[in-house]
């Protein structure tokens, strides 16, 4: 939305004013674990320091969890499991709606904290808090039907199926839009009747702490949601190996997902992975090019490009490539880089210094590959001196280049020309990932053919990524295992049980009679 400069300045100041006392409290109190309903320090007394991507300044000292803390949290989740499982689904539904109400009431606080914690622009984070509340409401309303199964009668038996919650589960969430993505995993787990041990990303612990407190204050029983902060190789690994944890839901890098699968194998853990992506947006010459251009820019440069579903490869038909690239470059040059709390900002600082170094390394990789950096390609001196880079557009690429194969996870778009439909499909499928694909064409027959041929779990035709909560969300190949959304989430957090009721008429064989 476009605002007058005066309005933008006033909103920016209001956001800063809202953030100030929240930050002061963070620095004074620090961030502890939430275990069994209580805020506690790490059992070993250790902490780590988290910093703002805007300035590099300290935000808080955070409890550094290890195997001992994970064990305490898993035990708390185990104790809370049966009472939570056996609570009437209507009661769980009411509690989860109270959580949603509390998220809405704190939406402005959540948004500014998320901006300061992650570097994401306020224009996106303001909506992320509301989406988090919608996640809780959506799954709360499904809680009363979570156990529903099928009736599949045979001649002499009634055969019915039902679902039951699997038990305490582990949820490991990423640092990009952490509040919303945490609720996307935690809400269905709680609605299903599971209890949760949550290990948030160490780069973005602030709003995970707030979520744990919101859930407790809403009246959800102690031990139903436990949060343990710390590093992946310490707290995360202990969670994936703990015998009381029956399943692990993880969002993050593909290599980490592979490690988690290996760590959980000895205890036969069920896993759900939402992993990396190198998603294509394919623009044919008969597409609505104005709408396609808007979608191309939005899906890579919004959220700082730090999103698994970003369309980080533009496959553009050769006949329109030069003209489209010219228009694209002009748009990228005008993107507003700035302070995340400024409502005019479109691209903020990257999450962490380590990630900044990774993204910047691809500038040299692009040049070494023989591609052209048409726009950007260097750090940016942004407000606060934080981890800013210029939105980058790489042209003259082909599908075997590293910038066309590897996930950069930043505001970095690689353009690859293609000849025809078959060529576009071949290029699109030539990576290890398979999360999403976007197709722009005026020929719906071609759109359906390409959608069918793409090796990806989700396809949007003539659209950017627009989520609909009942639909399945997940990827193929190195992009993940399993699906979220609607009843697909319950399929992961619940076991299916078959019950056969005999009519008393079937013949039973008699042995030894």
C-alpha cells in the first residue's frame, strides 16, 4: 500500500515508540526456557547473546539449552500428554481460540519484535501476526473432527477407522518469519491432542518466547507447550534423539533435515520436513506480462528473499527475454531498502552476519560462472549499519551454473532464458529441489501440461504464492517429506487406528477341536 511520506514517518515513529519498552524489557529480563509452565534458566546456567540484524546491537541473553533441558521439557510434555489428549475436543478448541485472540491483541508487539529480531520489513510482519492467529483458529475449528475416520464395511464386519494423537512431538522452526511458521506447526499439533517441545532457531528466539507466554496466559495447561532455546547441535540434536518424542516436524535446510532423519532413526521417529527450494517462475511469451512482472518481483524480493517458496529462478521465454529483463531491472533498482520498522521499506537487513556473508559470496560465484550482475551485487549501507545488501538481479545464466542450482536464500534472482515448453520443463526440473513452481501463460492447456510435468509439490498458475489453509503444503525431492495444511497436518500428528466389529455371522476355523 502506498502511503504519503508524512504518514509513513508517523507510522515509523509509532513503531519505534512501541518497540522501545519491549526491547528494554528484553534486555533486562533475558529469555528463558518455558518448561512445564514455568520460565526457567538453562540447567547448566549458560546463555548465548542474540543481536539485532539492524545494528548488530545486543537484544537479549538467551538460555542455552542442552540435553538436560530437553529431557526436562520432554518429561513435562509426556506428563501433560494424557490429560491434554483426553480433554474434550470442544474444550481444546476454546483454548486454542483464546490463544488466537491473544495473538491478535498482541499483533502490533509481535510485528515490531519480529522486525527487530529478523530484519523483515514491517509491511510483511504486520500481516504475519494475523496469519498466525488464523492458523490457530483454523486448526481449533478442526479439533472436534480430528479423530474422524472412515466406515469401510465388508460382508460380515463393520470396519471403522479413527485417528489418535501420536504423543509428545518435537517442533524445530526456522528464523525466517519465525512466529507465523511456529504457529503453522504448533497449532495443528495441539489441536490433534499432542503436546509439544519447541526448539526455535537460535538466530530468532524473541517471538518464540512471546508465543510460549501467550499460550500459557491463554490457559493452555502447563507442559502442553514447552520451549527450549539453544543451538541445533546441542538442544536440537537432543530433541531429535529423545525417546519420549514420537515425531519431529522441522523447517529448515535440506542438509539439516537429512541429519535429523539419521538422528531420529534409532527411536523410529516419524518426520515431517519442509526444506529448501530453488523454485522456478516460468513466464511464457503469451502471459499477462504486467501481472507476471509484479509476481516475479514480489516472490523473490519480499521477505528479503529469505523464504523457502521464493521464485529464485526466472525462466523467461527467449522471444520476450530482453524486453522483460529491461523492465525487471528497472523495478529492482527502485526497491526501497531501509529500516524494518519503516512502513515504506520493502527490503530490510538479512538475519545474521553469517548469512550476509553467504549471500554476498554468490556475487563472486555469479561472475565466476560467467553470468552478469545486472542490478545490485554488493552490500548496502543501510540505517543502523546492519546486514543490508542491494537486491540483486543476475542475467545471462544457464541451468548448470551454481547460481541456478544452489539456494541463495536472499534477495537474489537468477534469470535463465528458454526456447519452448519442453525446454522450460527440463530447466525447471534440473535442480535437486522440488518445493514450488509458478507458471505464467495465456494458454491454460499449456499451463496444465507444465504443472503436471513440474517436479514440485505446489504449483501456482498465473499467481504468486497465495496460501489456502486446507490445501496441502510441502515439497518433493530434497525439498521435504510430508504435507501440512487441513487434515494433512493431522495425518502427521495422529496415528490411524482400525477397529473391526464382527456381526457374529462369519465362520471361525476350529483348530484342535
